């Protein structure tokens, strides 16, 4: 659904883009009704900077919001470096998935990453539930991923091929990245 702007991979780049080329974030059409007439509607903020603190931090990170002139609902697009509807960023989730895919138990993965076991389980189930759909769209773009079933070997190959954020950037062109 083109919710993700794949070309923007760092918070610094995002903040520069907001001031210099803000139109990069204008959605091509309303994700709710499809109308192409959207006007700018301020910002909302995400505490997306998990690495820097104090003065150096980009938090709170502004995200441009748009309002549809038809249905009046709002929408926005995110840079690749900020994951939709997640507190953790893609890299943290990628690390967890790679550990699980290489055979770590939920318990071991939770202990190694210092993440709650429920979070680890939720991400495992998240991928499991969508695996076939994700695999279908990824294979249509990357035939080199092969035709093997979409179990752990497939996902290990995917994540060796590109980071999770980039996987989601590609999937976002075909479906709503959950
Ligand atoms: Zn609309």
C-alpha cells in the first residue's frame, strides 16, 4: 500500500527530508477510499530514536500526516527506518526472527535478547501467520529465492538476502504491512 518510503533509511535523512523534500511523504492516494486528493494535516510524533539520548536524540520524531478530502480520514507514510505500529525497530525484530529461525527456543531467544518472552512469541506467530502470503509476493519479485516451502530455510535465505526493513519495504508495495 506504499505506506513505507523505502529510500529513507535513517532518522537523520528523515528529518532532512521533512524540511527539504516533504512531498516524498505524500501518499499517492488515500489508503481508506482511494481518492488522490490529500492535504497536509500537521504531524504526529514517534519516539523512534532508540539509540541516541538527550540532545543528540531525534525524539520526538515528527511524521507528516495527511487528510483525505473525500472521506476525511487521516493517513501517513513512514521512512524505512521506522516500523509501523511497533515500539521496537525492524532490526530488533530481525535479530529475534533470525535467532528463532536458526533454532533458538522462545526461552533462549528471550534470554539472549532481553525481550519479554511474549514479545518473542508474538513476532514468531506474526511471521508464521503471514509466511505464505509474504513468500508469494517476495518470490514474484525475487525468483532467486526459489520454490522451496516457506519454512525456516526460506526465511533464512530471505534475511541473508536483505534486512527485514527492506523486506517490509518491498511487501509494502503489494499489501498492507502489518
Ligand atoms: Zn479517503
